[in-house]
């Protein structure tokens, strides 16, 4: 299934329209910009930039001053000021009825915001095997050095084990799955990105990063990572058996990349062993093979500390 994707990659790149030519043809895309105190001006700039390539644009925001709807030129949704990503993510998916949802955090910078929705939309339109799309993002826990499974020939696309939620596009099928989860006890939203990528592979689709687009993100977090991680471990208990089974392969990609990076100079033998194991695992994933649903399900919950950020 995934091997066929490579034959279409060049077509995707060559046929992608310029952002101002996208119009409303093909799949619909609703872009949401997530904003909070101190980020609203940038949120408005981003929203204006993505309008030409989006069917709808909405700012989802929180602010200690309350209602700021008149500040944004587009429709907006106010959320409680003490809310974090989880609550705003829920507001986005509950308000979206498009074929594709694109989420952008307002603390990011990009030289080509207008290209983000255009590339996301066209890439997904050209290949139904994609469930998750993302640009390249700096200061992300899921950089390509940790997550890449394969590069699609003659294209800017990498098939990856994980993507971040900083800037991400999800298909309707993935959004429908995420609507089913309980986010009430996951304030910071850690694990949401893990789940939608696990789900994507569990239904035979893939996650990709478009290396031609680069988004800059701050290298800092303004909340307790310990609390966020504790919430993540509880949240992961909502994975279905199929998602848990798929997680064993995708998590192993990340672990093996980390092992190779750490052992490259200190333990060349261990690095070589990890490279061989990684190559075999990549082949399994690219062939569309899946773990049995009962494989390592309990071990996954016990060993989720490897995902500690």
C-alpha cells in the first residue's frame, strides 16, 4: 500500500497549485489558529495569511480580558483563560465539518504561511493513504532524526512514525476518531499527537512531513512537564487494541533512532545492531504489516516512560 505512494509523489509536487489558485475545489479545509494572551496579534496575521487557501478560518483563543472577538478579522471561539491545548483542540474538532482540519499554534513563525494550507490540502487530495500531514518544525520532540521511516522518492515528503500538534493537518476520518476520546483529564494535551498517529497507521494510512515547508517554534514550555506527562500516561489508556498494537512498531522507530544517535560514537556495535533492527522494522511498516492486537499491549502501558519529554 505505502510502496504505491512513492510512484505518485512527483505528481503531487508538480500538480500542487499556487496558494492563491486553490479556490474551493476538491477537498474542503478548515484552518484553526490557536491563540492565547500575548499571541493574538500573530494569530490574526496567520489567519489573514491562510485565508486564500482555506475554505474557513477560525481563531480559538483564551485571554484574561475575556471577549476579544472584535480583535480578529475572522470568526473566533473563546475558551476559558486557564485552558491549554486539550480544551482548544476539542473546540477545533467539534467546530470542524471540513474534509481536512489544519491546526496552527500562534506562537509559531513561518515565512510562507499561505503555503501551509495549500500544500496540506493538495497533498491529501492527491493521495488517500495520508491520514496526518505536517510541515517541518524546529524544537519539536518529533524531529525527522527520531521519526523518519522513509523518504518518498522525487518529493519533499517523509513518511514518519510521529508528528507534532504544533502545526498539523488531519483528515476527517482521523478527526472522527479523536472526537471519541475523553480529554477532560488531559489538560495539557500530551498524547493527543501520539494517538492520532497510532490510529492513522492502525487503519492502514500514513503520517507524512513536508520537508519543503519550515515552521519555527519556541524552545520552551510554560507549564509543568511532569504533570503533563502524568496526564499523558492516563490518557493513553484510551487507546484501542489496534492502536496499542500499532504503537509498538511506531514507538520502536523512535527508540531505535535514539539508540543509534546515542551509541554512534560510544558503542559502534550497538549502533550497528540498532540500524539493522531499524531497517527490518521500516520494511515491515512500509509493507503495511501490523502487530497482533494483543502484542505488548500491557507492556506499552508499563513502559510508556520512553516517551517522557
